[in-house]
C-alpha cells in the first residue's frame, strides 16, 4: 500500500519493523483468523485474541532481548507476502487514538520514511491512504493503538 513512497527493496534490506524488543512489543501486528491459522500450523506461533483480531503471544526474547515475528524468514523475508496484516502493509504509518480522535502517526525507527519531507508524507496520506486506513479501522478497531508521544502526528481525522 505504500510502495509508491517506499520501495520494496529498501524494506527487504531492513526488516527492522519485523523485530521487537520489550519496549515495542506492543507494536506487533494484528492478524486475522486466516493468517493466524497459517502461522500456527507452519511456524508453531501462539496468539492472544485482541478485539476482532489476534496478536502474538510473546513468551520470551532471544539472547539480544529481541522477539522476531514468526512470519519472518531470514532468506525470503515475510512468508505471508500479499497476506501481510494491514498493520504491516501501512508501516511505518500507524493509526492511534489521540484523545477522542483517531490520528495517523509515523514510527521514527523507519529511517527511509522518517527522513522524507513532512509534506511528502502527508501528501501521500491525503492522496488516498488516510481514507483507506480510517475505513479499515472502522471495521477493525483493534488496529488502533493508544497514542505514543514518540510518534509524530501527521494527520488527524476530520
Ligand atoms: S507479518 Fe510479515 S511484515 Fe509483518 S511483522 Fe511479521 S514478518 Fe514482518
């Protein structure tokens, strides 16, 4: 969904958004029933129900204090390909609840996007992505995260 602003090669070489530490484990994506079942069967992943979706049950961290998404394959990247959770398809944009409003923010750990001009990030949202994100969140409110003030707000829903 964001390939027009962030090329797939940059993402493939990074994968930072697929690895979590204990401070950003709340950021793990929300899965639907079908991708949850797929990861349970082929990766032995375990999940916790979150509203209308599922998030990973993070039981432990590796020796570096990290949890790697079970869908990440070191050779081919995300094994879910086009079935990636919506959260992953819009990353590093995030939808968050700010007071009584929903807002679209950006994660500052994605250098490739974070270093783009603010106007470019906002214009891309206004070209259609923001509307798609809000519509999806209407049906799947579980993707709306509580506001984290380390995430700059790009756009607030009107
Ligand atoms: S589902 Fe795929 S894209 Fe999303 S965090 Fe896991 S490996 Fe990364």
